[in-house]
C-alpha cells in the first residue's frame, strides 16, 4: 500500500508541475520610458497663436469632412481634433517635403517650435472645462500615448517635444516578435480611455514586424444638456430621408431659450451643455437644399454663421440617435496632398530617429456618439501606424536534404578536431 500511495503521490506532483507549465499567462503590459522632461503646464504661447491653431484645425476639419462625405454615402461622425493631435505628434518628427505637405494638408501655419506649445495650451484649456457644471457627470478626457519598438532608438529631442507638449510617454512593445500582443495592448489602452466605447481601433494585421512606432490619441466626452429634454415628451415621429422616404424614430421635444440664427436656405440651433462652456450646434438646411448647403460649407462660412447666433425662445424637435463610425485615412490624406509621408523611401521623419527609414503605414480613426434626453456621450480615437522602410535582410534558405560533409573545429585556433560526411542519415 505504501508503494502504491507513493506512486500516486509522485503522479500528483508530476501533474501539478505539468499544470503549472501550461497555466495561461497574463497579457504583458507595456513598459513606459518617460522623457525626463515633464509636461509643461504653463506653456508660453504668443498672442494670436492659439486662435491661429484653432482656425487651422477648423479648416482641416471641413476639408476632411468633404473628403469623407464623398467616400461615405450615409451617416458620418468623426473627431477632427483627435486626428489633428495624432498627426501633430507625428509631424514633430517630419522634415523636408514630408513636413511641408503635412503642414499644407493639416493647415499647420505655425512653425514647429510654436505649433506644439499652442497644441499644449489648447489641450490644457479644454481639460479645464466642466468646472461650472454642477455634478451631472460632465467629462472631457483627452489623452495621448506613444508606443515604440523595444530597442529602437528614437531621438531624445523628439521624445521631449511630445512629453512636454502632449504628455505622451513612450510605451515600449515588441512589434517585431509579437505584433498581435502589441495590438491588443494598444487597443485595451484605447478602450480604457474611452470608457469602452472605442473597441478594436487597430484591426488584426495592421501592426506587423515592420512597425516601429504607433502614436495614439483618445477623447471621451460626456455632458448633460443645460436644459434637458423631458422623456415623457419624446414620441415616435417621422424623419424624412433625402430620397423622400421616411423612417419613424424617437423625437425629443422642448420649448426653451437656445442659441439660434437663420439664413437663406438654413436654420441653426445651438444647444449648450451644463456649465455653458460647450454646446452642440445643429445646421439644418431647408427642405430640398441639403446637398447644395453641404457643398458650400467651409471654415469661413461656418464661422460667419456662428457669429450671428443669439439666444431666443425656440420650440425644438430633435431626434434621439446613436452612431458609430470607423475610417482608414491613409488614402484620403494622400488624396488631400499628404503623399510623401505614406511613401516608403520618400518619407522624411528623420526628426524621430535620425534616419529616413520611417514612413506612415496607416492612420486609423473610430468615433462613437449617443444623444438622448439627458445629454451627449461621445468618444473618438486615432492611431498613426509608423513603419520602417528598410526591410530586414531575408534569411538565406539552407535545406540539408542531400549528402554533406561536416567538421568540428576549434574557433580560436582553427584546429579541426573531427571531420565526417553523411551520405545516408537513416543508416
């Protein structure tokens, strides 16, 4: 019995050891290599630089709107600010023709040494919003991060610029050995910083062994209306489509003081959120004039419309809606004029690593919005995937499937100790 018990005990020990060997391992987290330069929380920005940056971002927003509406036949929602920030971080490493093209497309009119502090100032200003709200869950969260290949050398000046102006530390991953694990870690970061609203920003296969850097931005916004809609007034009603057909959707109703203006062929209503620091602006073209009005939109025209808004009593009927969207922006940005940044052997991001081996492989963007009686929840995220142009040397293929000679030698003095040949390894 003692022998049997001993054998059973030995078997249990072996099984426990084997179980330990195959225990699932947790997903690795990224190590953060933060620049020794802290975030500059009081950037020195010249008078007018902040407004010039906002004007440029607005111009890019409507350029991109027209590019996207041509590709999308249906609903459209995106965050031009998220895209601008992610590309601004990338722009910090751009030089030469790449820098010029990016500046033209993105409407970056300030020199680099003033652009990034201006972005920092704008970001800090936005982060301060919500203090006037009275505890109804106002949130505006904007965060950036860099994800670099383990062992790859990035220039300290590039990392310092992003740390000081965007609060972006370098998180180290191994794209070369395990791109799928790296993708999951980045996607989890995006999900965590958008309250789970943006899932799978980076799809499988987008990150590969050539990836050297991923620049990410995430935005989460949630706010109550300054004047919430009463749920009991919401009724199903008709919403008329461009082709004349209609769908039945929940329509919210209220009569209150709102920002309003109108012009030839349109009405505009501005609905502030609690604290009245941010607002939703609705541009409503007259019946049958949507396409002509949409085509006429530009940063200048929208600004001229917004300047005419004043508060008055408005009887508002507005649909409750929810929307998600996803875009691959590489081809769209190339068509807008950002060619060299996406072209291997032509892209110049030498400000990142001191070489011209880096180019942008893809720019990914996802956005979510939900509007109901209480307020608005929205989230967006952008990832710029930077890859290396210089391909690793392909391994030489050697298949030892025929007779061969071998020898064993001393590496220091070259003495051959053993020598032989194999004509038939099966003998």
